[in-house]
């Protein structure tokens, strides 16, 4: 017994084993996850927010969510009341996007990244706080990297 | 389902309570106020308000205080020297400590599971920054180990949040904290071990090396933030 | 250099993942409904993700080399994105982006810590020097920059930034990166202003949308392109001389 404790504490006291110990913990939790899936505890809730619908004939495929410029689309958000202009961003198409639609039916992904579209609606407006945190994380990480880089240059 | 749920909860509550429907949980009590940002509705309860005040206090301390200067005495003589912290390092560490305090406050106020995980990741990366600024081989080794832990900790965090969304159809704590919604144990466990890796609160194995680093109170921000965010995730997991 | 390459690799792998995630939901529109052996397709995907977790974390447990462990963490972050993509909703697609950014950001900081920790500050004696690094940078950078500006927002920033990263890494630069960083800071403020407009004056959503798209584009593109300048390049297109030994 004492030997086991001694062996375990020898592993734990070395900080180089920190990730290995943590990896073991994650593997154990993942095993619990497999068991709970087998027990049928984890079931998919079919009533999801912002569901995806696909209309292969639309030139905006796979991001056609209805609406048109300055006419709001119907969006299933968590709290639609918190953002009164909901649906307008999804419906918006810039003149450039309108031109792209006429050229080819295969530019849906380019158009949704262009200003307007469902992803902009989620990323900028209804879940905009996530994007604030995300860009702040990027900012802080680059500050750290540049600080270390500059200090080395001197 | 969630719409009906919100409606039913709101109906059972006094109208003045809130539009989102809350939630008398076991350990945190009634929400004091709510701060809506679209789908993400932040809130404070008596319990989280206490944590928030703690985080605010330590952020202000980091903002106004000067760093400690460690004194080393030379063995067998009267000589001693103070470790000097360069202006650049000081400014960088202070910036990181304040960012860490703000991230902690954000995580404490978070009313959305995914937003909470993002703030936790934010705390992780500011902690790495504070520690990595110290120019010492041992401490850098430690910062690297911590950084690896913080990086792999994002997996349990994000998978946990994704499972919450998949099994309940919502991320809002206002709905998740109601007794009608059940979150699987697996998702809760993932969230907790994710915070352990990012906040590093119970992982004190390698902390000895870091407390040796010069630069208090900025180094202390690592401990405070991890402790507070750990208290918060326990509250979330119990309430869910 | 390592930072730049690994961040590039991370972005590339993660973009591929999110793309395949989208493709997966295209073919199976009804997540959680299609059944195979009595299991829904969500459950099957989740079991697959957990198997990936087993493999990658077992690898991490066995690996001792620091650099290899750093690369393994990238593998692990991709699994997290896969788990989010399993949802197959628009919300999941929007959540992948923050998840991806956290991974790239942490990898950048960690690579730099690794370099400092291992004292890899000495200039390498020879750099990668292949023909494409002399001929292609301008055209590729311009193409990706234009496409990035069209895409706008975060995706556009990543595309334009990668183009500029390739250009700076091949051609070198004498630019003061502090100025670039300052611009990127103002771009971040632009995005925060846009967010405040969204939340307080929703009627002006159009103005805020344009502000946010431009702000995030500029911020991300500049941040990524700075990585390209971190390779201490003298502008000779990858060719350099060390200690007066002449061109290698």
C-alpha cells in the first residue's frame, strides 16, 4: 500500500507529468461518456435553435434562410425580443452578392461570408458577446507572443 | 420545447421578476439583475455577486499596486540583492492581470454556457501570459506545461457545451437551471474537468515553481481567477 | 517561424474540419433522426468523437517530447470542433469559429513560449528556399487579399491574413509591426462599437453590420499577417547569407 502511494506521489510531484495525468482523467471521463451513451442517457434534442434547412435549388444554398434585403427572415433565436431587428441581417444581400447569384448557383458559401446572412446574424448580433470574447482572446494571445518575440530581439 | 418551458416558468413567477424566467436554485438564490446581449443574458445572484466583488477588488489591487521586489540574501555574508523587474515586463504583467480580472468577472456574470467556456479559455490564456513573462528557465518550463494543459482543456470545455446544446436544445442558463431540463452527467463532468485545466485551481502540483516567480500581485491573479472560476463552474453544474 | 508555420497549419486543418462538418450536415439534414443499428446518427458521431478522444489523449499520455506534445494539442482541438459540428445547425457553425480562434490563439502564444524556453533564438543557417517563394508571393497575396475583402468578417480576415503572411514570410519586410498592431487595435474598437450599436440601436443594424464586417476583417488579417513578419527576413526572397559565407 505504502509502495503504491509512494509511486503515485512520485508521478504527481513531477510537473512534467501534469499533462499525462490530466490526459488520464479525460480518458476516464470519456469512458463514463461511452457508458452513459450505452445507457441511453444522451439523446439528441430535435428542437434546436437556428435549425438548418436546405434548398438545393436556391443560389444561396446551403444558407438560404428566406427574407430579402430589408425584409426580415424568420429566425429561431433564443430570445428574439432582445434584438428587435432580428432577421434583417440574414435577409440582407449586398449588390455584389446579388450579382453573384445571377452568375452561378454555387457561390452560397462566399455570399454568406460577405456582409449579411445567417452566420453574420449569429456572430455579430444575437451571440455578439461570444465574438467579443473570441477576438479578445486572439488579442491577448498575440500580445503574449509579440512580447516574448520582442524581448528576444533585444 | 424551450419556448413552452420559458412561458410556463414565467407564468409561475411574479411578472416583475424578469422576462426570461428564473430560477430559484439551491445555492445561489434569485437573480438580482439581468443584462441582456441578444441571446446571451448575463446575470448576478447573491452568490455570484460575492464572487464578482472579489474579482473586482483584486483587479483594482492589480491596477494600482506596485510589484513586490524579491530580496535574495547571499549565504554566509551580509550581502543581499533585490530582483529588479523591468518596466516592460511590469507593464505587460499588469495588462495581463487586468485582462485576467475582467475575464474572471465576465465568467462570473456569464448567463450562457458557451460564453462561460469562452471566458474560461480567456482566463487560461491570460494566466499563461502572466507566468510566461518571467525570464527564468524553470518558470518558463512550468508556463509551457500549464499552457499545454490550458490548450487541451478547451476540448472538454467545448465538447461539454456542445453536449449541453445537443441534449437540451439551449445554452441559456435561465432555462438550463429550471428543474424541467436535465443535463447529462457526462456534459457536467466535461465542464468541470475543462475548468480544472484552464483555471488550474485544484492542480497545485506545479504551482510551487510559479509562486516563486517575482511579480506579485500579478502572479496572485492567477490563483484568484482560477479559484473564483472554479467556484462558479461548481455552482453552474449543481444548478443545471 | 515555428509559430507562423504551426498557426498556418492549425488554421488550415481547422478550416478543413469546419468545411467537412458542413458537408456532413449537407448530406444528412436530419441530425438525430437517421437511424443505423438502432442508433441515431448523432450518437454514432459522438461515439466516433469519443474514440478520437481516446486515441489522441492516449498519445498525449505516452509522448514525452515537448514539441510533439504541442502538435498533439492541435489534433485535440480539432476533435472539439468536430463535436460541435455534430449538431448540424447554423448555431453550431457559428460556435465553431470561436472554438477555432481559441485554438489558433493559444497555439501562437505557446509556440513562442516554446521557442523562448528552448532558447531557439539563433538564426538558422539555411532557410527553406524554393522557386515558388520567389515567383508566387505577389500574385497569391493579391488574390487572397481581394477574395478576403469580398468575404469580409472573420473568414475574410483569415483568408486575407494568410495571403499576407505568405507574402511577408517569402519577401521579408522592414515595416514597423507596432503600427500594424495599432491599426488592428483600432479595428477591434470598431467591432466593439458595432456591437454596442447592435445592442442599443438595433434600427441601425445596417451601419453596424458594415462596421463589424470591416473591423473584424482588418483585425484578423493584420494579426495573422504579423506572424509572417516574425521570420527575421532580410528581403532576399528566402535566400540569405550567414556570417559572410556568401549566398547559400
